[in-house]
């Protein structure tokens, strides 16, 4: 738990796109984090 890159504070949703990117909504940090298919930003 935290607010750094790759850390979350109440993740709520997850989605993917056709390129293999993963999007995670991080509710209490008021952001969406995007990861590539290798797990990087």
C-alpha cells in the first residue's frame, strides 16, 4: 500500500487494451496507473 509508482491505495477496477496495457484505478490516490504487458510504466 502506498502512493508510489506501482503502489496502490484501494485499487478498485482493472482494464486492458488491445496492445496488452493494463489500467488500474487507484481510488484513494485519485489516479489511474497504466502498465505495459511486461509490468512496466
